[in-house]
């Protein structure tokens, strides 16, 4: 039982490049989330998926797109990376809509130069 | 809309107690508490729900004042392992949008 896994762990991009961050969970959770964490700040919600087949914007969705590929996988895409998107990205999952603990992945550290 | 946490940082000696506060300007449905160690992912501590229900680890103590839209996390007899950054997250309505505060850095020294 791996929990929540994310790939890659580290990535350096040049401005304008695109990439997809992958996230998968093996806990049969219905809901999945993408957050970004900047130094000295809390977690900010980018997008979430309440259930398979649905996605919704969070606090800071601009510059990102997501895909809920199936119940296990939720990917985050940066179409044209900008230095402002340098951050640590965390994927999380939870069982249902009712307030439940979120399980976080190990994070992806992204630097855009 | 982001909840406000206080203090921003606190230093304790082993065995001392601490209280971390979280307040919101909006009526809250639930409050979540997480701890994050440097370079690691946040780890769940507790959820407090409107109406008094709590879900979390038995050794963690917290309160939720619905009228004041405030929550407090109580760390008693602190251990070195308590060191880290504590985040509160708030939900205005049941659902998925948990908004996190900026965090409280806790350092416990021997």
C-alpha cells in the first residue's frame, strides 16, 4: 500500500516549457487535490476532483489544467511554465466529501528559470 | 478568506506546553489541523466539525469555538518530535475547499 505517489520528485523547466505532474493513490479514495506551497506560506488549492469525472477550480487555478484520468490518477499540467510557478506541488486524496483527513503525497519540487 | 494563525513561531523546551490558534472572518463548517516537518508532506492531526464532532488522533487536543470562528490546538508536555510547522485549514461549507493558514513554526529543544 503505497498511499499517494507523485512523479517526478524534482523538475527544472525553462520559461515557456510545458510539463505534467502525475499523482496516483491506491486507497480507493474518491476525492483528489492539487496544492502548491511557496516558501513560508501555507498550502494553496489549485484544483480538486470531488469524484471520478469531475474537476473544479480552487484558489489559484490560473496557468494550470488538470485531468482526472480514472479513480486512482489525477494529473496537473503546466502548459507554459512561468517563474511564478516555482513551488512545491502536493497531491492529496481523501475518502469523500465529508470532512475527512487528507493524505498527502511526497511532493514535487518545481523550479522554473 | 485565509485563516489567521498565531503565533507565527514558538520555541519550547521539552515538557512545556503550547497553544496554537486559528481564526477566520467567516462562519466555519470545519477546521483541520496538520503538521509538516521540513522537506516532508503534511500529516493529518485532527478535524473539528461544526456541532462538536471531532476526528483525529487521541493524543491531540483541540477546540473549536463556532461563535468566534476560532480553533486552538493544544500541545502538552511537548517532545522533540513535535517540532515542525502546524497548519490549520478551514472549510466554510461542507465540501472540498480547505483553505490553509500560513502556518505556525514550532521548535522544541532539549
